[in-house]
């Protein structure tokens, strides 16, 4: 029987699986497009500027959709995990606030100014607006990745016993330690470089596919540049992803155990029951490594020739790798919504006793932080299993539509009105 936790995790994982490919490509293109434009002006090559102009359509097309699913994730968290949302919101509200302000009030206008500014603003001013857009877009994941790092290892959080709290304790936060979270910097840099690499692979795949029917300088230039972007930033992503996993191994026993398949060597056997993960995700971890190596081989082959099947395979594989890596990272926290930091255990035991320490750990579990109303959803699904199957059909259709939107928005080629008239 499907449990309430399964439904909760499934809903949030689905929303992330739609949200992340969109925002990853927006972030990656945010840096790629003004760089292409800058190179085009410096080398006096119009094709680079045309590439930036045409692919800016993607930002206009999907930014709102990606943001919508970001809002859906927030609604799911607030509705299904209200206590977790309260804890994370109360402790990290400046982080959430900065991300929301930049996402709605700063990055969105920058995208509009950049897109509408082609041909209307002097070249270097327009490039500057493009880099302003890129910085604004980067602040958003920089803040949200801090929340993910907090879930891995709540650095800076202080626990105080309280007789007035319904959970028996209150939490405080030391902002001087929050940004020094050891899992934060590698996670953020892996995200940034991964977004640029993924965008490069998608561009390369689509341009390689389209080259079969449009053997133009525009397509071949975009194909070659994006292949170099894919290789360079793909390698950077791999380096910082490996560093992130190393830090996770040192500081987040549950996540490390789930991903690597066995408890970290430093974890005392007496605490195995406390930090044991719900899922062992080693097979997904090895699959992601295999996908990364396969993409590396395909990118290398793409330097030698343009091949439609390889282009199509790269398009699918890079999305699969990104989504599976993100979902793996999220599921590895279970049973915890926030993994208790190992160094805090002896401190709390000494100050308040073993039972209080175990109560703190149990309070941070997903099952404890679920809303009771979710049981009603579970009962409805049990009585009407067709809801699950119908949802799967809608899910498959929506994701197929999403793939088409990515393809269409990145492959669309703008033609000046005068040239359109000449072709008629």
C-alpha cells in the first residue's frame, strides 16, 4: 500500500523534476548568451549575436513556467510538511526572502530588458544588462542551495530545551556559521557549472539535430561553441559534484549512507539506528556515474562529426542525469527532513540527556513533520486507485510537452522581417 510519505515525496519529487530542468537552463543560458554576444561584438561576428538573440526566446518562454513549479513546490512543502516549512522558514527566512525578491522583482525585469534591448541599446550596455541578468539569476539558486546545505547539515543551528514548546525544544541560528556550511560551496558551484554544461549539451543536441535540414553557419557555429561549453563545464561540474559528495560523506551520515550504500566509517555503531537511511540509492548513484561517462564520450565524438542519433541521445541523457541526481540527493535524506548533525549529539546528551536528544532527532523525521490531513489523501487514493494511474498519464503527457517546449524554444531561429518578405 502506498504510504503518506510515499505520496508526499512523490509529489515534491515530481514538481522538482519539472522545475529543475527549466531553471537550470535559464541559469545556464543567463551566462552563455551575454558571453556569446560579447564575443560577437569583439570579433565582429554577427552569427554570435544572432545566436544570443534567438536563444533569448527560451528565457522568455520558460522562466514563468519554471517559476510556477517553484511556487508549487513551496505550496507542497507548506501543505504537506507544515512543521518543516515553519522550522526552515523561521530559521532561514532572510534566505527565502532574498531568493523570492531576486526571482520576481529583479531577475524577471532583467530578462525582459535583455530580450527587448537587442538592437535598441548600445552593444556594451546590452552585454552589461545581460551579465546583470546572469548575476540576478545566480542569486536565486545561491540562496536555495543554502537551504539544501542546511538540510544536509544544519550548520549554525542551536537547540534549547523549552517547556513551553509543543516539541519540547526551540531552535536558534548563528548566522556567522550558516554560510560556512561545508556542503554549501561545492553544492552551489556544482549547480552553477552543471546548469551551464546542461544548457550547452541541450543546445548542441538541438543544433546537431537541426543541422541535418539547415546546414547553415548559424547551426554549425552554435553546435561547435556549445560542444566546448558542454565539455569544459561538464568537467567542472564533475569536479565540484565529487567534492560535494566528499563533504556530504564527512558531515551528513544519513545522506552518505544512502548514496554510498554503507555507513561512514566514523559513525559509531551505537548511532547506526539513528542515522540509518530509509532508502539505499547506490544503484542510482552508479547509474548517474555511467550517464556522466557516456555523455563525456558522446561529447567527445561530437567534435569529430554531427550525428542525429547521438544528438537525440544526448538530449535525453542529460535531462535524465540532472533529474536523477537531484532526486537522489533529495531522497537520500529520508527518513529525515533535516539530518541531525553528528557533532551535536554528545553536546545535547551531556546537556539534556539521551532521551531528549532522541526526541530532537525524531522530531526532524519526515513522518513527524507531515500534516495529519495527508492521511485523508492516502485514504482517497486507496479507495480510488484510478487516480494514481490517471495522474501517471497526465504526468507522461506533461513531461513530453515539456521536452518539446525545450526543443522548440532553443531551436527557433528568428528571421528579420525584411528577409521573410524576400522569401515569400
